[in-house]
């Protein structure tokens, strides 16, 4: 098997080497898709805060909550052009959580 894109599997090039933990090949189409989407906006997290550790990152909002998945409901109600998704990145022990904000493609559809 010859060279192929590590993301979509196509064997038609040209390919570009992408370095990270491993060096992989990426086709032109996958590079365009990867660079076209903006990086995700993450909720503010302050582990030093005793209660309201999680905050909405949308400029001018300032809403803070105790439990991170509460930001999903807040975003749906207060920011119609955005969607918030709670993610458990790593379970206990050493739990890692995050809330990812992404713009909605068509705000009228939600």
C-alpha cells in the first residue's frame, strides 16, 4: 500500500507531512477543511474559584455557573447564534472537563 492521507484515506496526492506526536500525511482537501474551520471557543474555567468556576466566553456576557454542563442551557437561551457542548475529556481520576462553543451554521434552524 502506497502513501495515503491519514485523515480521509485517499491515495491520490499531493500530500503534505504534518508533524505532531507522529508525522502523518494530509491531502490537499483535508488541509483545506482543517484550516477553513475556526478553532473552538472554550468556556472560562477557574479552579481557584470556590463556587462559580465556569464562565461563558462570549464577549460581554459574564454569566458564571457551578456545573459546566449548565452552560449548554444558558447558551441556547441567551446566545441564539451559538451552541455549547459539554465534553468529559478524561474521567476520574484526574478528571478533565471542557465546554466547547461553536457558531451555529443557520441560527434560524435552531
